[in-house]
């Protein structure tokens, strides 16, 4: 009888890169989406979703997204040195997905997909008008890794809809962001859970904290 926690091994050394990419996308989840707007040297605006996206540094504030291959977003940012990242709201689900279509060069994804753009505050690249959050960036640097390039953007300003800000920070229930999973799967925020970090002093004062966690973690499959 096999163990309930028996594992299937996926080895990149023995698998086709495309097949392993699909596995990787299915386990690094959920992934936030950078809806990157950029402008070419000729003035053509590009809008594309990139699901390899995160914060790279706090001080100075830097965000990063990865271009798998040399996409228009990468070429434009290298050419002009600036871009915006708009949060992908649940209300624009179909438009976000559609802007990932491989349109011919020179095509405005925003126009084709019905996405309204508006002027940014600090950079010469527009932001998505229907998105509650826009991160305006100038190019910090790029890093080539195999077939991909990581783009680091120095954050110049973040603008958030006023109604989405409470107690000095944007509230997730107002932002309603989309996230990517594996294959053609996406997700929304679902249930929101809150929990505080445990200060070490509490561990020493209350041994039951560690005991409870160790008991719960000793049976991860719930059998």
C-alpha cells in the first residue's frame, strides 16, 4: 500500500523545458500579475500581463517582473527606461487575459481589448484607468537568466484610488486582485485570513505555543 504522501518527481534535467515550465507554474502559486504598460522608442504603447512579479527591494523601493523571452515589454523598457505596473482587478479579468494575446508588432493591446489608459504622474507611460493601483517606475537594471530577463524598476510613486485606502494603506478587499495559478487557472483573493507574527518572548513565556504547533504539524496529511 502506497503512502498517502507519496511523491511524483519532476526533474528538469530529464524533462523538456516546456513541460517543466508547466510544472513550475503549477507549484509557484498564487502569483501576482504585473500589468505592464510601456512605450516603444517610436511611441507605440504596449500593455501586457506578466505573472512573474514581486517586490525586489524596500529601500530603495524596487519591483521586478520577468520577461520570458524578449517580449515587447522588455524591449520598450530598455529603449525608454520607464514603465508602469497596474494592479489586475477582478472586474477586468477578461481584458487582462486578452492583453496577453500575441498581437502583431505596433498593435495597441489596450485599444484592441477595450482597456482605457490615462496619463501617469511621474513617467511618460500611461497607467490603466480602471485599475485601483498604479506603480510608476523607471528602469533600475536588468538581469539575464537563461531564456528570461528580470526587469527591476525603481518605484517613483504609487497611486491608489482614495476609496481603497483606509488607515494609511490600501485594503485588499477593495483592490480585489487577480492572481495566476497553473495552466489556464486564475484565482481571486477568496477568504482573507489574519494572523500576527509570534514574538520570541512569547515562545519563552508560553511553551504551549510550540507544543500546539508541533502537534498540528506532525500530521500534515490530516490522517
